């Protein structure tokens, strides 16, 4: 009896010890920091941004930067698109861990996932560990974040992805693509405290990423996390999660380092946007957006720098310029659109039978090349105090990130880019060569090529030919005059000559005029085809012709032009000061008309101006493809609003110059441009709460346009679904782009 009693006592003591140990381990994992963690000079930067059903949490300190995204269906969510999900994403390597859940009872929409605060009031805590046990020592520390998630009902973890944000995007946008070489390497293991962890050794055979869950409950017995045929099941309740990996981290620019001395007040007057900009800013590059684009995108970073330049520090602007120069294709001067790094780069190299972790670069876009001379001219020449920095930067040896550029200097890669622009411009500028065939086309056999990707199936983009090319040529001329291109003094005059020809002769190819007699019928037809529930707003046209510029030439279905009204006038407004007075007056007048008129007669809605309006296109393909669920459809992009607003302001400012353009003395046109500017700004100010987002959509209910997060609707037929980033670099432009009170 005594022996049996002793056994029972020992069993109870052992169980109690295990329970205490489990409880302590769970508590420890709410902040996994070992004593070796470097001490940061300041407090962490923490932020929560919500655009339901997406709830975003950001954590940054001197050791790690990470974003956690909780997706939980709302009562009105489309359950074919929105599923319970946890994503943790790191800028380092553009890396991510993802877990999809579904209700164990099988009733879709009943499971909710929430991130709750820990005892110290924070939603995310840092993870830092030099080692994760015997045999797991690493040259890089294991860094990440931890937090507490709450499941309102029992759940099953159905899909996990550990590695790259690109791999996660392949699944989210793929559709549902999973790479066997990556998925098959995920291992499930038990961890102290009744928890389970998903772990994967990357394809580099060095980096290990882990996503773990530990129950918070203190009672003993069976763990509320069970494994069944590689699927984890969870009882309802709270769980500590952690996500970490041992990959090199980037050196972040804090908010004070991102802004110039004159703009430091933005840190306190616009704290949320300032934190977002800092999260995307690093010594070596600025990142495009989170969570989906936590890496270099050339176009995005240069447009952002151009719009944000009045408030950015020299350090931030030079990070943009140097990142571009590092990644240029040194053989032909093409600028990299996007980089692929980390685990996904290793995977792509494997597909080419290469054992390498070297990054891959995407050079398929035709618009990105033209931004570099513009930003260099703005920084080195227009701000003359920075001219000396050009020599310093151009003497840097390339190859730190891009192995293919070893042996080249940044000055040489910059020259390659300018040579490419001049060579292409020459063909169109030659006498008698001003034809559509000599304009910039998308690359052969490539269906995307500028910021709108497919531009409605077109091959000759409006923005590139009418704005980006002439702006780049003007910048090349200015840089040559300043001595930047020492071997090409002839460019001072030649690039300006080319620019004048491109400025004055390219608009004509893209102009679309809808006769007043056809306006009503086209709007009525669009309303019928699209199912738009609101009025056509035909009365706002006032028996006038409607003029706009096609998105592109040579569209699908043998269409000569992609006849979709759009916001791409912003490029010419922002970048080009044309001098053909009749053309300039007409251009500004139609741009103002289209911005101020309400959709579908124009571009304006209660959630601001949509980037595309297919209402005037006669082919049914327009209404079918340009919708509120299409990525570049009848949706609102924040940075386009910023460029439009700043562009109108710059054109109006020319009226105060010594040689004001003719439109300034045309009372009707000048008033119309002012009206367009102020109508746009009224809508911007009304929607200020969502301006940092990548894009958003709308639905027409109860007589008005109502905001909807992008991704709320199923995509058009044949197009995969996606979602918008809560923070996008170029959407932070309103830190610098502000309303001019003198123009009200």
C-alpha cells in the first residue's frame, strides 16, 4: 500500500513539475530574448494598422524588423477569398512564415483568429537567440517575433509555408501553388509546454525557419494541440506563437534618419505614416511594401523618392539611387524592376541547375529605365550642394549585391542607362520617323511592361512615350551640362532636341475623342454591361466631346487603342513642362475635366479618383476586364492621387514664372484646372485614413460610393485574386505632397 501510495505521490509531483515547467516555458516564449541580445539604444517601434479583414502588426528594433498579419473573416467577407490566416514577414531576405487555419467543425466562416496583448500590453514581442540548442549554433542569431493568438473555436492548421514571401504569394495569388521541394522539407516537432513547431531548413542548407505554437492554459492533461497525419489541430483558446529564423537582417533607418532636418516634425505630427516609412527604409535600399513586397522594386523606389524628395534625408535618397545603380544590367543599361533574394532565389537557381544563393533580377519592365536620370538630376543638379556627392557615388564599385556587376563602378552603370535612353530616343527623333512603330513598345513576347502590368493588353504604353521618355531626356541634358557624363558633351543639346520632339509629337497617337452625340449611349451601355448601380452622370458632360488618352496602343482583340480613361496624365503633369501652347492648354483642360467629373462620366468617386474608367470604350472587353476587383481596374491607387495633385500644382505654378504658359491667361481653362486640383484634394482629404494603403476599391450602395478593402471581391474571370498591402512605399507620398492653400 505504501509503495502504491508513493507511486501515486511521485506521479502527482512529476505531473505538477511538468505543469509548472510547461507554464514557465509558455510564459518565457511570450518574449524569447536571451542574454546575448544586443541592447538597443532606443525603444522598439510598434504599430498596428487595420483594414479588416486584415489586421497588421509591425515590430522593429535594432535586431529585427517584422510584420505580422492576422486575417480573420468578417460577417460580410467573401469566404471564397478570405480565410483565417497568420503571416509573419521579414524584410531580411524577403522572408515569411504562413499558417492557414480552418474550423474543425467544417463550417466556413465560424472560425476567427485574433492577436491579443500580452501582460505588458504589447501585441508582438521580439525573438532573439544566439543558439537554439546543442548542434544548432548559427553564425546569425535566430530573430523574429512572438505573440498570443486566440482561436474562438477548434481549428485545424491546413497549410503552412516557411521560407520566402514570394513562396507565400505563389500560394495566395498562384493560384494555391505549392513547391514540393519547399513543402516536403517542413518538419513537425513537439516542444516543451505541450506545443508544436513547424520547422524547415532552407534550400541554402544554412537557414532554419520555425513557426511554433504553445498553449497558454495552465491546466494539465492532454495538450490542446494534437497532430494527425501531419495536420495540427487546436482546441479553442489562447496560444503563444513564435516565428524566427537565422538569416542576416538589414540595417534599418529610423524615422529621424529617413527625414531631412527640416522635416523632423513629421515624426510627431504624422507618427503612423512616419513609422511606416521607417519600416520600409534601410541603408542599402527602400522596400516597396508590406507584407507582399518587402524587397527592392526599382520603379517603386524611384517614384517614391521623386514624390517624397522634399522631406527625405540625403541618406534615404542615396539609398534609392545606389540600390538602382547596383542592380542595373551593366551590359545594356536596363534597370532591374524587382529582385528575388533569400530562399526563393536559391530555388530559382536550382531550376537552372545552379547551386547558388545569388539573387535574381527581373529586367522585363520598359518604364523603369527612365526614372533614374530624373532622380539623379533632381538630387545632384537641382540641389547644387549635392553635386559633389555624384563623384563619390559614381566611384563606388558595384557587385556587393549583384555579382554580375563586379568590376563596374556605379558611374559606369549610370552611363550605360543613359546610353540606352539616348540610343532609343534617336530612332523616333530622326527626321520623318515620328510614327507609332518607332515608339517604345513592351519587350517581345512579354505581356507586362509598366506600372499597370498588362495595360489592357496594349503594346505601346501611354505614360512611357508621352512623359517618361521626354522627362528622362531633359534630365540627361541637364546632367551632361553639369559634367556627369563627361564623355558626352554633345548630349547637352542633343538630348534637349530629342526631348522637344517626344514632348510635342507623341500625345497625338494616344488621343481619344468621344463625340458629344455618342457620350450618353456609351455611358448607358457601360451601365448595362457592368451592372453599375449608380447614375451615369451624363449631365456633367454638358453636351461636350469627351477627350482622354488611351492607356496604350495595339490592344487585345486587334484594338488600335486601349480606350480606357485613366489617371496616367499624372506623369506628364508631374514630369514634363511642355511648351507647345495649344497642345498644353488642351491637355490640361481634359485632365481637369476627367478628374473632376464623377464616375462613370469621369474618374472621381467618393473614395477618390479611380485609375481606370472603361465606360467610353465600345468593346465589351473593357467593362469585363476593368472592374472593382481588378488590380488595375476601377480602383484607387494612393500614389497616383499624389502624383496627380503635385502635377496639377506644378503646372499651375508655371503661371507665376517669367514666361507663363498660354493656359494661364485662358480664364476658362485656368479656372477648370484649379477646380480639378481642388476637387481632387477634397477627395484626398476625405479619404486620408486609407492613403498609406497600396490601393482600395468600392461598392455603390445607398446612393454613394462606399470604401471596400481591395481583395473584397472575386477577381475577373481568368485572373487570380490578390490583396493590397496595408503599407506601400509610394503611398506614403502624402508626407511630402500637401495641399497648397494659395490654390483654394
